C-alpha cells in the first residue's frame, strides 16, 4: 500500500527539536516538533523504518505466514495505513 504520510527523507533541524520533511522550497515543511533531540531523531527515521518493515513483512509473510511476529508486523503496518486491524 502507498504511504499516506509525508514522504521521506525527514531530517532533524539545527536546533534539534523540529523534524522537517523533504526539501520542497521555503518555508520548509514541518513534520513534527518535539521536546528533545532523541525524540526528533526517532521521528525523522520513521519513513525509512516503515519501508524496511514493509520489506520484512513481505519476507516474513512468505516464509512464516502463521508466525505471531509476522502477524503483529502486518497489524502494525495496517495501523500506519489507517486500516483497522
């Protein structure tokens, strides 16, 4: 399924508490504002993490269709996609 969130890459701003989307002109697109740099870094990594999780889900679904971890990963990805799962 196509991602509905702002496409990556996302980056942490110079002050360390704002996450910006891909460069699209001025003003830059603010994806999130956080209370600390660690949260900002975690949020900025989400587009890449979601893409990696989708690839892992495809592999797990083929190799271990009934595995609880594979089902849990599919459920979480469905939540990201806005589906009730």
